[in-house]
C-alpha cells in the first residue's frame, strides 16, 4: 500500500513530528478513530529524541532493531515483535544502529482517560501508564500485526480497526496501568458523586443534558461542578456527554436496524443532519457507512 500524505503539523503527534525531522521515513499513516492514529516507519543509523510528548505511544518493532537501544538503557537492545510503551510526558532518546522498521500507535490522553473511566471505574489521574522497554507481549504484538494488515484508508475496515484499538487499550490497562495502591486524590468529585453523574448521563442520552442539570446531580454550582468534573475525568462535561452519545450511536448502528433519524433522536442529537455531521467529524465515516462496515445494514 502506498504511503498516505502527512497531516498538518499542528495535528501530528509529537513523536511522529520528531521522526519526520530525523532520518526516519514514514511508510504509512492514518487516523484510526477518536484520539488514536498510527504510522509505520523505517529508520537506520540515527539518533532520535522525544521531548515529553503529550500523548501515549505504543511501539511494535516489525523488522531489525537489534542495534537499537534507549540511551538510558544501552545494554538492552530491540528485536522484532518487541513492544515499547512511551507514556505521555516521558522524554526519551534512542540510538538506531542498523536498520529498523516499526509500527507506532499514538493514543491521546482523552481516549486513554475514557477507557480508564469506563473499564476500571477509576479517575484517570489515578491511573498512569507504565513505561515498557522491549517487552515480550504476544497479545499486543498480535494486535499490532492485525492492525498493520488493514487498509487504514478503507472506510469499510474502520470498524475492524476500532475493535483492534479497543483490544489494545484493554490490554494496556490490564497489564501496564492497572494495579498498585490507589492514591488519595483531592480536588475532584467524590467517587460516589462521580458514578452518580456518569450513570445519569448514560441514562439520559436521549435528552438534552445541560451543565445545570449535571451540576444538580452533584449538588454543586455549575462553576464548581465543571472544574471538579474535569479534574476527576479529564473531560469537560459537554465533551464527555458527546463522547457517550457517539458511543451509544455506534452501538445502535452496529446492533439494530433503527432508521438513522431514530438513532439520532435516541442519542440526543437535534436532527439526523446534526447527527451525521458530528458522527462524520468524529469517525471519518457517515452513520450509514459505519453501519454498512459493521455489517448491520
């Protein structure tokens, strides 16, 4: 498959931007879903530094890499099928001695935070992703290979890519983020209040949900609720509501034959046109295309 064009620099993950400024050559790249993108790279005889990127990076070595190492661990070298995890905010410097081909999956903090809230029922700020250097992880390696086999520009395969990404996130949370003592957190919503608000959102996705209504569930002023909700979840309240509306829409599109207008209303969108515009912006596909790709229509 041909390499895709680069995105605007402002949209490019920091790790990818650093690689474009090195000797590395990008073979493929694609936006794979809300807050996740991927790229395949080849590099040789180079030194690359990542200066505290704002996103998480999952790296799978595809070929070569036997002479590649991180500057702070010079005795530990890479190899095909090895996994590296670069948490957001962690700077690193890499020496590439010889040839190397690798897959990168870039995960935004908001996408990671949503997974933590949904699957672990924990505040994202209490769950940091651990660094991993040349780990032997057959599950992540297999998921990476399956992702690599997809045509990232083919709309019909976007749903398959999203399913693989969900499995990757679940594995990351299970093996590289979950566990350890839960720290004492200050400044956010109490656990019971957070759960009550999130449950309320999920139970009322077919209705308008304003800040006033959500703040009332927490018995707080709108100002204090908005601030504390963001501290607890990493999301502004409106952004979380929209993410849950889109999630419900994907579920209905994949598992029902409801007309698109009814899906729109069931998920709280003002109209089918509004639903279509928001869905396409988030996923790169229209609701009808998503349904067709999911095999429900």
